[in-house]
């Protein structure tokens, strides 16, 4: 599970076996997890984050989306 970055206590990662799905990231903090689709920043699932935390996560992902996409594509190339 490559970690793309850690910011404000949120660890942003993706799973290698998820590369067949559309681009997304898993976000972890304090035993909580959510999954955000990168194309529209919609929430795929949420396990424990409050609404204001999800909003903060979406802002972080939006700000660093280009970096995340680059890491995803690099990982995808190496995994093939």
C-alpha cells in the first residue's frame, strides 16, 4: 500500500490491487478510513470521519490531485 503523502495527520494511500478501479485514494487517521474518487472527489465510503473531516480531506486531495495521479500512474507502470 504505497503512501502518497501524510498531511495534518491524514495518511493518503492506495492499494496496488485497486489499480483496476478508477483512480482513488484511501485516507486514514485515528482508526478511521474513507475512500475518495479522484475524478470528481466524491466519497466512495466513509468509516468514522465526521462531515467536517471529509470536507478537509476533499480539500487536501483537490490541492494535491496532480501529485496523486502522477504517483498512481508511476505505480501502475511498475506493477505491470
